[in-house]
């Protein structure tokens, strides 16, 4: 019981760290200032007139529609976007043999999966709102995309070549399968589309000579690009912090009880 108690207490300590981190993220999201593109231009110009350009930073959030003259095209669905992730997963089954305490060997079939390919790409874009536009550099951002494909194809490719439309992927001579029997491949893709408004929470800066939203330099400030509202993501992070807190309380409580019981026994 002492070992079990220690495990629960250790889990509680980890959950305490998670809860604190989520609380800090929630506080930072609430501190982000709501603004529009034109307001950023005005503020940056005023600051540059006072102290010079290049050093202005402001943690803000804006909502607008992404725009770019040269959008990406997702690999599988061929959709125009500013970000996509393409994943190919092999699903398989294998026979597992187990020996019990009496030395008897039993066999069972279990299913599993492994990612054979994953590729992501993102590009800078302009965020358009009612007042104007501002450049967004998505490097380092947590981008919450939309799933546009999740399709399982029950086959094993001839010649070790996977294909989906114009997409193709060459596997090894045996696909690296070994004793695992391939059931098929699952093709998944997520995108951040061009035709839907997004929320960007990040740092507005004039460090490059033009106004842009970019990854914050201050530790703990989230950089997020999402289809959700500012209220929704703040509420979600706050809820995660509460779940982590009560899970921490439960783990610590159980751990202390088990530890004390082991000492008394």
C-alpha cells in the first residue's frame, strides 16, 4: 500500500503542475487586449513617434478572415488553406502469446496502429477585419485546425506504394511490417481554411518594420490561432485547470490515506 500511496502522491504532484500551468495560461488569455487591425497601426505609430520604432510589443487578440495570394493546397483533399497536416496511419493485427503463472501459453489477436507518415505546413497570411488588415506569422503558434478527412482503406498496397488521389508514399520492401498483418491504412487531414473567421491571440510587434502578429517573447503567454471565440478558449483552459485541480485533490487524498494505512499496518 505504501508504494501505491507514493504513486498517487506523485500523480497529484504532476497534476498540481498541470493545474498551475493551465491557470497561468487562463490568466494570460484574460490579459490579452481586444483590438482591431487599424488600432494596432495607430498605437505603433504613436509609440514610434515617442521612442522610435522596432521595440513596441503588445499582447492582443483579434478576429478576422485569413487572406493570402498564394495559399497552400492540402495534399489529400486538395483544399486551399494556410495550414494543413496530413497523416497516414497503418492499422494492423498481430498474434500475442502469453504465459500464465502455471506455465500455460495462450494466444490472442490484438489490433494496433502506427503512423507511417505525417507532414505539416503553414504560411504567413493577412488577417482581415472591418478596420483593415495585419500580417500574421504563424511560426510557433498552436493552430486548432478542422478535420476534413478521416478515411480507412482496407488494403495493402501493391509494390509498397500507397496512393490517395495525387498523393503517393513509397514504403519499404515489406513496409516494415514484420509479423504484423496489415488491415489497411487510415488517411487523415486537418486544415485551417481561408473562408472562415479565425481568432489570433499573440504579440503585436513592429520589430520587422511592419506591424505583425507573432509568437510572444514573454514566457507563459499562449500563441493561438483558432476558429473558436476568445471567450470559448478562455473558458476551455479554465475548465481544464479546474479538472486538474480536483484530480490533484483526489490523488493526494487517496495517496495520503494509503500511505498512512501502510504505516499503521
